[in-house]
C-alpha cells in the first residue's frame, strides 16, 4: 500500500523553538461496524521548555466482551521522530501518511502492531471557528480532524491475536499546543443512522484563567444526510450545557439552525486512563472509551426532530486533574 492523496495538515513541532513547551498528537479512532470493538492509536510529541523532546506511540484495543481495554505505550528519543515529505509523522518505525498507517508499539506488558489503509472523501474539520485562531497564541490548544469520516481496512495484531479490519468507520485527528485545557471532553461517532460519511465530532473545554475557570466552550460539526452543521462556538457558550462524569456525559450544544441534545456513556470497565503531562507543569488524566453508546436528539429548523443512536461505537474522552475518576491508570509516564 502506498500513500494516497494530499496531506491535509502538517506537524507544528518543527517550527517550535527549543525554549518553548509543546505537545502534539496525531490520532486514529476506528470502530467495528455494529460496535463492540474499536482501536485508538496516538502518535505524540512532548517538549518541556528548554529540554529535549521525545515522541510516543499509544495503542488501545477496546472489546466490549473483554474484562477491559488492552493498552501499550512506547516512547522514543527525538532522533527517532521524523516528518517525512508527503506524510504526517513517523515515530520510530510507525508512520502515518495520507491513506496509510502502519507501525508497532511495544512495552513489557503488550506488543501491538497495525497495517491499515484508509480513504476519506469528506472535507477536513477545523474545530476552531476562525482560521486566525490557529495562528495566534490563544487558545493554547488547537485541534482539527484532517480525516473526519475515514474508512479503514487492514490488520491489527494485539499480543498473539490478529484481527482483520474491513470497512471500519472512524477518523484521524490532530491537536497541538502549549497547554492542555483545564478540563475537556471529546465526543465522536461515525456513520450516524447507518449513513456512510455522516458523523459527529465535538470537542469542549474549560480554560483556567488565573483563579477563574471558564464555562464550557464547545466546537465541532455534525453531518446529517450529507449536510454539515457547525455546532458550538464562542457565541453558543450560554446555550451549552455539559454534565460530565467518568463514565457518562449529558450535553446540550447549540449551533446555527440546529441544537444537539444527547448522552454518551459506557461501563467503567471499558475505559482506559492515561497520564497526559502539560509541557510546563502538572499532569492531567485522560479517560477514553471508543466503544461508548451515544443517544442523540437533533433539533433543526424546518425538520422533524431526529433521534440517532450509536451502540458500542462512539468515542467519549474526558480530561481531568486528579484521580477522582477511579479508573486505574496505565503504568506509563508522559513527558
């Protein structure tokens, strides 16, 4: 398999001074048609101010019939981090490029490898509402989904088990910045209503400003029947309601001519929890379940209300400080 199509984003790390703090992630989420299994792969960069950067591969395999997710992480020094022409990133021998993702992540507890091809005819999703916000200092976290409605084929090997990946819907995301949000959530689901190419992808965060923490600000997109709608934004802050916990999130997120109400949830056993370090300081815990259930009510002007349910195939991620979530942390440091 060879890389196909133009690059839709590029790594920001090569332009970051050595004196600055920086984190960056290219990630893959894909779920089995019908739900119940999913994979989540991250290629990350971490640089503390004035210190040498490193890069890591993170791999999680979710299976609703298993006692819990299987996960591994491998960290390599800066010299094993590359940005090949025509590709996105290479960490060690693991490369992500248009149309192709392949690699291995190995630790004492688990070795996982993948060889995937993917295609995506949709337009990239820029979560931030104004392009200038990708060039300014604030917000300190930038994110986009260069391939928000990808379809994956190939193989994944988890320990001694080999799995065929055929027509799995999912996405590829990219985020970077100098500091994580104080608290964040990410909700994503593919093929809404069984329609290929329809999806929802929403990120929301609360930002710490001195002694104050902002209300939730959400940004994202939902595609229904091939029609895209932007949701959230800074003007929609007062209509945004989010009640989150370690295993569920109830939300109302308005948009132009649309309003989303829903709940995403999963059993606690199906979550993986990682340490996410801020480049300049303390740590967050990031919880993710990519086999969550999503119940979604869509209210649109001029349309009857639409109910969309996704069973065992949605992503729910929660970023928090501290261990109040109660999910066992993976035994891998960050940074």
